[in-house]
């Protein structure tokens, strides 16, 4: 029987997000909260300061994931952003249990670098960082991104072992970069056909892959014409027959989820995968 070890990191882009702590009230399972000391502000404008906090936070996650994986548990994290994937991967690597395949569910590509991004948003870069695609020029932000990876202790993951679904909203530059990569893109309904039962799979789920505003109104960066909550729950029930060794979740917009409707829906879908 798989033992799930749930980790909650109430932060977004290195900024404090206390609203995510309501997971402790919404979900009946035990959660371990990982926090930075000292606690960062709720708003940080400097991208270098954000990257510094992200490095410290996800180094903390990596150490905890490594310990849990060595102990035979399945680490499951909920955080405010997709950069959490770097901490999860680093922890698995440090435990000598790097996954055979990564399944990345996201409405976006997250494949920008500082030289390609138009929004200057770090949240558009995690998958690129995951595979080591980081600018190495003199730009201080690029240097800060490299320092973030070094602090976390993560090693670049092979592109050919990543399945990205569904990435329906891609920016110019990002689209071309993904097309020239070895990352496999597919629709949600094709995911199971791309996986093998013997593979150790790490799942990263950005909740904004879902297009279901009536049921989940507080998802971040909503993109239309995507799978609804039932589609993702069905996929997660299918994934229970695979060897999913770790799960990370990029969460909803807790500050806009006053009634916890979106939190309950997301956690219900997550528990469909975890068998809870």
C-alpha cells in the first residue's frame, strides 16, 4: 500500500500566501507545512529576490522529499507555483530515485527564458528550468535563475522523458522552442497511451489545465477550450494503475477562493489519484 506524505508550501513566486493554509481545514488528511524563516512579504517586486526565495523554499522541499522517498513514502506537494517541480525533482534525484517519466499537466508551456518572455513572469519558465534551458548571459536575472537551480540542487531532466499535456496556450518564441525540443506534447485523452506500466512516473499538475469556471472559479490564468474537472478526475483514476511515485500541484488562487469551492474541487480530484 502506498503511503502518501502530503506537503503544503503556502507561497507563490517566493511570496507568502497564507490563504493556501486553508488546505488544512478543507482536506481531512494530515499535511506537513514547510515554511521559510524569516517569512517573506506578500508582495515582492524584485525578480531576483523572488528567485532567491524560490531557491531557499524548494531546497527545503527537496530535502524533505528526499527523506520521504528514502523512507518509502510517496511525496505529494501543494504550492502556489510550478517552480515547486524543481524541488520535487531534486528530492527524488537526491534519494537516488529519479523518475523514468515526467507527466506535466498545464494549460501553458512554461518554457520561456528571460530572453523570450514578454510578460517577465517567472511562472512562465519552470519547465524550461526543469530541463536546464536557462539563459547564461550577463543579465542579473539569468544569473539569479542559475543560482536558484544551484541552491535547489536539481539536475536537468532529459527532455525526451517528459510528456506535456495539454499546453493549449503558448506564446510566440515559446511555441517554437517547444517544437524544437524533444518534449512530447499530447492531449489529455492521449496521456495514458504515452505511459508504460513499468515506468516510475512523477506527475506535476498545474490546476489551470482545467477549464471549468462554474465549478472551479478561482483557478489562476484561466484558458478556455480545455478539459473540465471530470476529465482530469477520470485521468487521475486511470493513473492509479500506473506507478506514480511523486505528485506536485500548482494551486488555485486562494485569495479569490473565499468559500473554498475551488480548493475542495482540486483536492477532490487529487484524492481521486491518491486513492483517498
